C-alpha cells in the first residue's frame, strides 16, 4: 500500500515500460480485407476509406506482394461488381469466372503461401442489396438462401480459397456450407464464420466501397441486435455447434466485452473484424488534428489483442509495418 507501493516506479522511463509491455500482435496475426473488381489496371482509392482501394486482379497482385513482404500472410476478398452483374438471385456470384474466383486463382498461383479467405454473402451481387433471397413481401428468406451460400462457397473453394467466411447471418449457414464442402471433396477447407455479426452503424464506408447497401429496409432481421448480448453469444455458440473452425465478432472495438466472453466460453480460435467505420473514424479524427493516427491505431489493435482475439481482420494490415514502428 502507498507510500511503500508506488506504481509509478514501474513506468519511470521508456526502458522499464518497454520491458513490461505486452507485445503488439505480429503481422502474421492480421488478415487484410480487400476489394476486387472486373477489368485490368484498376487501383481506385475508396474515398471513404483512405489507404484502401478497389483492385482489378492484376494490380492486386502487386500490393499483395508488398503485403507478404511486410509479414502479413492472409487476405480476405470481397467482390465489387457493377449493376450489369447484379440480379435478384445473385447468379453472377456462383460463376467460376466471377471476379473473386479469378482473383483467388491468380493469387494462389502467384503466391501459394498466401492464406486466402473469401467472404460468402450475396449482398454485393443482388439487385436489392440484401444478403439473401428476397421475397415479394420484402423478407429475406433463410432456407432458400442457404443453397446459394453453399454453392458460392464450393465455387470459391474450387478456385483455391483456403477458407470461406460466411457473413450473411442466415441460420444454419455454417452447417449447410460444411455439408456442401465435404460433399464436394473440400474437407480441408476452413469455415471462419462471421458468428456474432451485429446490425451495426459502423459499416457505412464499406457499403460505399462495395456498393452493397440495401436498396430498401435494413438488415436488422438477420444481423444481431447490439442491445441483446445473450442472443449475440448464442450466435457464436450455434456456429460452433454447426462446425465452424473459427468464430468471429464484427465489429470489434465496440464489442470487446463480447470478444472476451466468447473467448472464455469457447476453445475455438476467435477473430475480430475491425470494420470500415472503425478504420475511417480514426483517420477522420486524425485529419481534424484530434489525435495522432499511428498511436490511435496501435492503441486500438492492442485493445483487440488484449480482449482475446487470435486473428485481427483489419484495413490497417497493409500499412502495419509503419504502425508497428510507431
Ligand atoms: Zn451481406
């Protein structure tokens, strides 16, 4: 007790603080989510997410090369298509020559050591922008959507994806995808489920980037309600029982308590998705002179690690070396 105990002794200079610091996550703990588009020679910066781009497959290769050099060994791919490729049944998403499938083929050919996750959801490919089959009555139909998600997962895996990441928040999606993958000989493909994914207001910059905002209504009937923590925990428990290999909480920073709680309840690896709004709000704050960007990012990444994440999916991944140097 004070005055014998003085905690300031343990932080009196930078050397002792450094000795006692928890390590920052290694680059190998990070996954870089990124966006692929049709065409060639495309690298368009996303205005709502400075430092992030929409890439055609050829230009993506160059930036993934740099990513690997920096020690980050994994990407998660999202397809972005124009209106001509969108339909009510998201048929384009299932084509073996769709943009994500081609990107997977090229990435794995050029970088066999790269671990490739693909997002499995149809909202980027539906004309109505919802994450599943949409009924005339304006409802997203759960069970018919499962078949769509399963076919998409099989197509991505046959292109060479190491893992699929279903994000549609349909009940039973993990079990359906596992069965489809196993039935097609892809027993070794992992499923990283977006197991606890909230209907969050922090996805705005992503929706602008991926052009995936619903044309009408919202996603509150399928994504988790941030006001109901018991249901949010059940979502991850259910996905574990359906055979998910990795669980995930999305967004990350407003839900560190649930990350800790899920980590305590489950022995499965746990990922946190540090979403677009969490990325862009730090940039916006720094641009206004309200904080040092690198230090804010370091603090937020340390917080996600401390909460219990094994894997951090973050747009900071492609600049992580500079952030680590701080
Ligand atoms: Zn979706």
